[in-house]
C-alpha cells in the first residue's frame, strides 16, 4: 500500500501517501486520535501495515467518513502531514499552479469557460489557443464540400433528413 484515498463525510476525497512511512505514521495516528493503531501489531511498522493494508484501509475509511474535508485539512495541516485533495471542477479552474503552468487555460472565445491546454508544441509554430468544440452539424456543409459534394447535393441531403440543419445551442459555462 503506497497510498490510499478516503471519502470524507461531505463526499470529498483525500489522498494519503505516507501511511507506510515510519516517521509519519505515528504523527498521523496521534493527530487523528488513534494511538491504538500504533499498539496494534498489524500496523506496528511499514511492513506490517503493507501486509495488513486492507484492514488499515477499513479502519481509516470509517475514520475519514466521520468528518468533512475542512476538518481533515485543518488536522493534517496542523500535524504538518502531506496529503492531497481530489479537486472538483470549480476548484480545478481556479488552481493557481494549473493556471500559472498554463495547464488549465480559458477558451479563446471569451466565454469564461476553461479547458486543459494541449501539451504539444511545435518548433517555429505559435501555439493556437483552444476554442469551443463545434456545435452539432456546425461544419457539415464545409466537410461535405471538402468531400466533393456540390451545393445541390448538400441541399438534397438536408431535405432528405440525412444532414440536419445547424442550430446554435446555448452552452453552459464550466
């Protein structure tokens, strides 16, 4: 067991990766007021905790389910223990590291929505800002023209119901 995730009472997830470490486990057990874990031979050291990982996870699942995320963040911060939080979308688009490193970027359309930026760059080519995905049928005519269809054939496809008329949809901001 190198790390585990635990659901809090407010249905958020916290990640712990130090449970097998000799220096952090006693601090953790004391911080969560579970000194009994230190006396339990199944959890006496990293090797024992690894061998009995399922039982330890069961114990900690129950413990973390008793309190909300804010409680656990405060407790783990106070004990100076490392942990991670599974962010929700509203937190991801405001994450200062993701924004500073241009991992999360605003769409070029000015909608106020965000997306994950492409990790690829090409030498001597400027990076293109991401835009919104096309609406259903938005480029049908253009694609059909590129495939060699003339306007009369495209209209026949439309009137036959093969190609729907493009109607702009209102999209929800993320």
